[in-house]
């Protein structure tokens, strides 16, 4: 089951992407579009960090199982 942190990160990313899409669709000024792009970048960094934490957790779990089987 997803954690509250996962839900928070994905929600922020979704909001950033839809905000960017809205800016593009309405033909917003470049400054507004650039700000929306920056928000996507920040959110994407959080998503990437979350994925890396989950990978590390998976790898640690796999290593522990391996040690128990030996």
C-alpha cells in the first residue's frame, strides 16, 4: 500500500504537470510557463528521489533474504 509520502509526492507532480499543461494550452506568458516548468523539475526530482529510496529498500530487503537463505 502506498505511503502518505508516496501519495504526497505523486499528487504534487500531477498538479505541477497539469499546471504546466494549462499554461501551455492558454498561451500564458513565457515567465509563467517557465515557472511551471521549474515546478515540474522540482517535483520530478522528488519523484526520482522517492524511486531511489524504494530501490534501496528493495535491494536491502533482497540482500537480507539472501543472507537468511545461506
